């Protein structure tokens, strides 16, 4: 059974020793103090589920790796949000979703994006051609220069990822 007090002490030591540095590092990357504070906080939250922290040789490198991953997710979310808001701006104002509906849609888009990133390039393309373009497996196979059986495998992979998302396992 892990020693939770030792882990808590290790996180506290890391936090007190490196939080200021991490916040500054993130602030330089983001240009926003509040966003940097949020990502620094999220970085330390991630540490709570990390490997034994007392064994870290390079804590700043470890912290910056975690924070950089969170930063990439942050930029990806902003890009998706902007694209979604651009589409919304082209619609009639009366059809505009509520703020809650927008937040749920953006969250769903983030889940789909995460699912698509787990797939190989061809599986991702097969899924998008099927679901967005409405192409048949035969046409997709021809476009991707693979067998129809391979397209079925790609679609099974994609559907499994969708199922995992819907069950909250992703």
C-alpha cells in the first residue's frame, strides 16, 4: 500500500519549490496570468496520480513536460472553440445555442478530437469519409487504396473508440 503522507509531502515540497517558476514559465507561453495559474494548478493536480515523486531527478523537466501537454490541450481546445464559434456566427441569432449547450458541444468536440487522435491516419480518414462524407466502404477502400476488409477494420477501431468515449473510459 502506498504511503500517502510521503506522496503528499513530496507534492508539497515540489509545489513550494517550483510553483512560482512553473507559473512564470506558463505565463510566458500563454501571455495570461490567470490561464497560467490554472494550468500550473492542473499540472500539480496531475502530479497527484504520478509515479513516486520522491524519485524525481529533474523536477522542473518533469513539471514542464506535464504542463506542456496541458498547454497543447489548451491550444487545441481554443482552436476547436474558435472554429465552432465561427460556424455559430454564420447562423441565425434565433438558432443560437445557450451557453450550456455551447459548453456541452465544445466538450463533445474535444472528446471526438481525442478519439480521432488515437486512430492511425488511414483509420481516421476512413471514419471521417464514412461519417461526414457518407461514402460507402467500397468507395473509401478505393480512395485509401486498401481492401474493403481493411476499411471495416478501420471502422471497427473507430467505433470502439467512440464506445469507450460514450462509456467514459477514454
